[in-house]
C-alpha cells in the first residue's frame, strides 16, 4: 500500500473528527443560548417590569401592562420545561 494514501486517509479522518466536534459544539451552544433566553424571559423580565413600574410610580408616570411572554417553536416540536 502506498504510504501517501495513509497520509490522505489520516488527514481526512482528522478533518472529519474536527468537523463533528465543531458541529456538536455549535448545536450545544444553540441549546444553551435558547435556555438562557427562555430563563431571562420567564424569570427575570417580570422582575424588571415590576421595578420599572415602581420607578414610574415614584415619578408619577402611568405605564401600560407589560406584554405577555410567548414562545414560538419554529421547528414544530414542543420542548419540555
């Protein structure tokens, strides 16, 4: 067997492994980002709106009701909480 084919096969396997690692990391980063945004919207936005209402109340301003938090699942699958 030609030694050059071994080098080609080895470099191809390494590139494929690096690609799979990159793909897994990107998918995981997207999941983490989605969980972070959901957490911010569900847990922290109500507190921010409450603080904003208190500040506006002290300044004598009237604010509208905050918008409800709604999520759209674009891939058609509902996620469990």
